[in-house]
C-alpha cells in the first residue's frame, strides 16, 4: 500500500489505520519509520515533488522482496508543502519475526532515500529552493552526459 | 515521435522529438547549455523503467523521463 | 519514559501520545517497534512477569546511551495476560537523524530481548507455561551453580 | 539478615538467611535439589544490580534476586 497525500501526513491516524488493517494477519512485529521536518538552516518547511509511476514501480519491487520474507510494507508520503515539525514520510514493515522487520526497515528506508523519485525543496522566504546538496543521484545517472 | 519529460527541479518543458535511440537523445540534449549539469547527475527512464545504458532502441510513442538527484523523506 | 500496563497495550494511543509528546522537540526520525502476540503452537495468548527495579535500571542505562547520541527512547510493556493478536510491547527511538534511529532501535530491541527482566509464559488451556525454550539467560548467569 | 528473592518462573518463596558473601549463598542453594537447574541458568542481582562474580561481601539488609532466563516482547 502506497499513498500520496497533499501536504503533511496525519501520523497518528496512519499508524493506527495500518495497525488495524493487519490486526489479525498474525504478524509479530510492526516497525514504522516516521520522518518529520526539522527546524534547521532557517527554513520555513520543505516541499516535495513526486513522480508516481516510477515510485509505484520501485515500491512494488520492494513489496515483492518483503513478500519473499513473509513480510509486507506500507508507505505514505506528502506532496507539496510540509511545515516545520510536520511529517512528510511514513513507511513500515510488518513481519512474523523481529529480525526480518528490523533489517528490512533499514534496507528499505535507505534505498528509499537513494532511489525513490521524490524531489525535496527548502521553503525559504516563500520560495522553493531545490535541496541539491542533500540529494542523491539515482544509480545509473549521468549516462546522457557522456560524450 | 518520442516524448521527453524533465522531472522535479529541471525547469524545462517536455520535448516531442523524432529519434530512434538514446544516443541521439544524448547528442541533442548536450547542445542545450542549461542541460549540462542535469545530464551529468540525472538518471534516465524509458517508459517509467530506469535504464543504465544508452544501448537501447526507441519506438514511436516511447516516453523518456530525466530524473535529477532525489531526496524523499 | 517506561510504562508498564496491566494487560494488552493500546497501540494507536501510545504511538499517538509519544508522537505528540515530541512534536516540537525537533527530532527528524521516529521509529517505534510494536510486538504483537502471534497465533502459533496452539496457545491462547502469552502472559508476562516483570521485575521493575532492574527493568528501570536497564532502561535508564539505554536512555543515557540514547542521550549521548542526541536521541531519546520510550518503552511500554504489558504485565499479565495478552491474548492472540494483542500487543505486549512497544518501544521507540526519536533522533535528529535517521541513521542513528535505525541503528539504535535495532541494538535496543535486541538487548531488550537478551537482558530485560521479563518472563514470558504461554497460555495453554488456562495454564501459564514458562517459555524456557525461547528465553535467554542473562549475561553472567550460572555463577551460583559453580561448585 | 540477607533476603533472597526468586523471580519469574522460579516457584519458591523468599529466604531470609544469615550469610556474609555470595559463595555461602551458592553452597546453601546447591543443597536444594529443585534449585539445580535454576542455579545453572539464572543471573544474580545484589540490591537490584546484576553481578557477574561471587567475589562480593554482603552486609545486613542486602537483597539478592535470582533472575532466570528472560523473554520480554
């Protein structure tokens, strides 16, 4: 399950809904990861662009990896503006056993940061400034620049 | 016709061009000065699948996307 | 913050309360771990004994470790009976950065399983059967048995 | 007087005994048949701090706890 929301996420509701959805699925471990906008560098917030077709493909590959371990993943992300101390990202793993869940949430979140087609902008004085210095080139980048 | 879309922070309208492979696309984009940096740090997807080689023929109606560095979360 | 509850945990409420408590603390990552009773081996549920004085000492050591990394931890555990598909354990890490949070929740949960003075029993036909085969001897065990 | 408490699944009432160190406690408990298994797999705490050596003097009013294998979560 992958959901994109306009603006900040309702974290308590999403965490609750996911827990309830799997309440009888017999998973022993549920590990959410919640990402919240920090007050730093004088920003007023963050803003996000998302390219959904590739995000969905990426997510489906990870869902298949989870399934191979008897686990499932869920993810929610904000599109547009998210202000200070609001949350922009939640993902989670449900699995029968804790080791799988602990390892999977780590791998999944790290690959999310490196590969998911989402672009972050700082909100500064009402302007959107692309956060290039905190961004990661997707694997395979640069092939069109080779002469 | 091939459609080329520039995603996220690349401030450029989509192109509709007649090309048959990705090497032709590279040549065309390399002639656009404001694309230089993006060509070096962006990934390329054909029909929403990221490719890691230019050795790919294109067919009429294919969609190409350029994906600059990402930072979700 | 360490809370012991009689019976199953109200997971949505605890996850929400913890999120709200730290809503302006400027943590970028919030990772809860939720442990739920699985339907397996024909049990009707689990039951727990807790020795609070040593649990609190153990928790305080981990809270200090978290603090040294700019993070905080919270934990809730059930005492007594917890039925199938109910949850007995939640812990979480809040930290400014995701790497610290991802690594800390893993280390913390693993040491919890190995060291926290909590005893688990299977509920089978109304009886409490000590789950010795899934239990771990605390480091230093056995010194009184040496002749 | 030293109080010795048996935690969790060890079904045994607390003892109040006159001892001055943990080695004396080991001798006393090793003479109780139903304690054999627990002595081998349990940890020992003095005043709620787990100890990993028997080289420890005890003083009047100390509390000793025996902690069998744990499984929280």
